[in-house]
C-alpha cells in the first residue's frame, strides 16, 4: 500500500555489543534524540539497526530506517524522509508539512543513518521533527554529533580485543573477545572448513589488536585469509604487521593529521587494495561512483573500458566480492560500504578517470531512462517498476552530475524520460525540483525541453497543482503547433484536460479531449507512448462525471483490450477504477466490485498509492450500494489510511468526494454510527498488506452473491 518495510533485514551475523545495546535502549527510553558517533567502519549502522529492532517492539508504531549515505543533494533531504517513511507525495503541501502531520500522533523511532555529510541540514530537520511529533524518537548515526539541543551522543567504540601475552609466546591474558569472534565468523564464511583453533587465538588476537578492533578492518582482514597460500592466521598476522610498519596511506590522505583509528582503517583498506590485482583496483575505483548499489549490467557499462573489457568485469567483480570489498545484495545487486567507496573515489581521482567514469555512469542511466519510457506500457512493466525504484539513488547521482556540469539538456532529457517515477511512483516533488532547475536555465525550444515541460505537467497532476498544470498545458499547446508527433498531441491533450476535469469543468474537458487530433492509436510510434492511454482514460472518466455510463464503458473496453494485449497492469488498473464507477452508476454492482478489486490488485502490485486509494474507495462504494455496509465501512477506513499519506483526498475531485460522502451516509444509516465507527477504525489501523488482502479476498464471496 505504498509503505516500506520498517527495518531492513541484516545480511550477516551480528557479533557482540551486548552492553552497548542495553545502554542505547535505556537512553532511548529517556531521551528523544540519541546520536551514535565514531569512525567509519566501527559499526554504527549495524548497531543502530539492531538497537532499533529491540526498541521497536515497545513503540506503538515501531521503527523506520532512513539511509542517507546515497543522498548528495541537501534539498532532497525531506523528500528522502517522505519516501522512506512510506508516504507518497501527490500534494501541493511541503514535505515538511506532510511529514509533520503524519508523525504528529505517532509513537515511532526513526533511524537517520549516515548524517555526517549533511550535518547542518539533518540538525535542522531533526529539530523540526522533534518539535512537531511529541511521540517521536530519533536515533542518528554519523562521525560527529548533530549539535542539537537535548541531543545525547553515544560514542561507538571498536570491538573489545584480548590483551597481548604477558611474555613473548605466553598465553593470552583473556578470552578471545568479540573482535576475535567476528574474525573467526567472517573467515569461516570465506574459507570452507575454517575453524579457529586454540593455538591460533593468539595470532587472531594480534590481528584484531593491530586493527584496533574496528569491525570493517577485521572483516577485510578475515577476507584476505582466503587469498593466502596456506590460509594461515599466523601468516596473515605477519603480513599485516609488515603492512602497519610501512603504514602506506591512500592518495591525498595525510597520515600525520589522521587520528589513530582513522589511520588504522585507512591502513587496513590500503592493505586490501595492495592485495588486489591491478584490474580489481581499477574496477574498485570505477564502481565508487555508484550510489545505492548496482547490478552487473551497470557494472559492465560503467566499470569496463581500456585495460578492463566489459566482458571481463564479472570475473573481476567476483574477486572484489571474495575480498569483502563489494557486497552481494538481494535481487542480484551489489554494493560497497561507504568507507570502501570513499577510498575508491580517492584512487579514481588519482587515476584522472573521475569525470570520464561519471559520464559513463550518466550515459548508462540516461539510456536506461529512455528504455523505461519506451517500454513502460508493456509486459515488462512490473520488472521496470522494481528496477527503476532500485536505481533511484543512481538516477539522482546522474542528474546531480548533470546539474554540476551545467548540462541542462541532459537533465531535461533524463528527467523527461523518467516521467513515470514522478507521476506513478510518488516522487513528483523530486522530479519537479530537477525539471524546474533545467527548464529555468535552458529556454531554447527543442524536443528535450518539450518532453521536460510535459513531464513537469504530469508531476503537477500528481501533486494536485492544477493551476501550474494549466499554465504548462498552455505552453505545451504552443509546442504542439510545431510538433507533428501524434503521440505528443495526445499527451498534451491529457495534461490540458486533467486540471479541467479534476477542477469540475467537465464540458470544457470533453471539448479538449474530443478536438480533432492527428491519427494516434495505442501502437502509434512517437516520443510519448503513454499519450493515447492517458488521453483515453481521461475521456472515460469525463463520461462518468456526466452520467454517460455506456459511452464510458465503450472507451474503457477499448483501453482494457489494448492493456490485455500488451500485458499492462498500470493503465489497466486505472481503467478498472473507472469501470467500477461506471458500473455503480449503471446499477451493475457485482461487476463494479469485480472491477474495483482488479484495480486494487494492479495498483498494489506497483505500489501506486494514489491509484490504490481511489480503487479502495470505489470498492467501498460498490459493496455499500449492494447492501454490504459493514464491509463498506471497513473499506472506507482502509482508503482513509491511504489518503492520509497523500494529501488532497479523492485527488480534489468534487465527483469522487461526493461518491465517498454518499457511501459513508448509506453505511451509517444502515448499520448505525457505533458499528460504522468500529469498522472504519479497524480499517484505518489494519496493517497495509493485510488491508490489501482484505480488499482482494474478504469481499470475493460478497461480490459473487450480489
């Protein structure tokens, strides 16, 4: 229903930190802002995630995790928070207002992870959040405190390591400890059959002492064990001792100015770098430009070239994974820890390849955006949705690079092609930011600017900014006089009619949609493949508002047939919503409920919160009009749960608001206010996945019996 998993799953075992977890849990019971500080690689994020998991059970609304490491543009900070709280964004209100309103009555823990590169903006945001939501607690992580009033910093220390032997060759003075346990677990994951013997504890403890017990450094050292000929812990310790005696630093890093633990981590990462092959070092540097992970296709496109052909990237990438420098993520994706990526960025600059690599990154994601645009209405739609959301951070990075390089045409081209992210995925305000900057700076007419204007108008529809949409539609009308692309004409007609029909001017909307246009069908080639679908969907909706139910069904059947032919789910879901209302108007209530459930299924699959809220409203109306008023009351509660995260209820449409009000009136009259309130509240508080299941299954028997 548009919400995300509260906390991400841990992909490796968690070692130690028993005392720290108890202290942090106790601190969060008293203080509303706790910040975990410490050097990179010390385990702040893992500790915060584990602490949040423990605290979540005691809070009515659990916990949410907001990773900030992939974010580079401070202006998007509130948008990222909105996104990771699971709130869609189709509202003209500011993200600050939406988040504050949603959090106002919540008893919730929010983890803001990796604030160090956005300390000032994060501090201001945290202060606003705490002032707006008395039941909110925040657990932040960073290399320094946020310096907010009433903040309670907690310095995360490295893992405990054993004391050195009292005499050369003597016994270890204490039990192995957490750092050694971590070393043993990670080594066993890399070396089949490995188990730390009692005789190797001394060498393993020495390794951990040299690395100051910093978890990332210990994990990298354990991964190197597999690369040694004898896979001996003593051999690993000896090589590490030699490495620390030379104390080689990465390019541009001054050893003398670094704190000891910073120096230790850099030395450990530098040692891993030395043990890489030349091609592994090169790929490591090039992969550092990614944010939020990457797949193999992206790694080949961005990491290949010169001495490293794209065909060899997979093998070299496997080598980096084996050394724990690159992590395997779910869904066949890869990622780097921030500290490892920072080292790679330094080497990329030293190689003089930074700009060229970032251009390849930009070109890959620009091409991906164009492919998504061309193939969105089609059988791969669900896969495209998942991939685009997974690559969201990389699209941001590519667009930010274009802004920095003042490549306004490239910003317009990429953000125009990504219209579905701004319109259909709940990121409308973010798209508006990029589009507005580029459109303001590049005013010369051209196809890139025209597509960007249209994408900006689509974002306006999603945000309910009907006035701005109308102004953009007028500008697009002028562009249309020069553009002979029939798909463009259809797309422009939609953005002109949308603010009219949502604003209640149905006659004028019908005139726009019925005006003669160049021949354009669902398969007409052009730069706006979705144009015909959106124009015809809007026409079907206008028919409903005018009571023309048969005409609506004719248009809807035409669109549905094309969606079935193409195996499209997104457009079909909207058409099913329209057909549900048409069937209610015509008195075909069994059919109406079936159409509404189809819309719920399609919109839930694509996490389209706006479409889902409208579909649940339609289902509530269908079953209530059929006499199932108890079910209708619960469905209205489920729909309200969604509308509360979206801003303007029922998209601001007077017709949809009237339908919703009549549904509530009928339900209250039939079952009484007390029963209505009980069922409505149940729906309002039903967990999202259970709510979708209720819509799809609990009503099936009722639907068949109508």
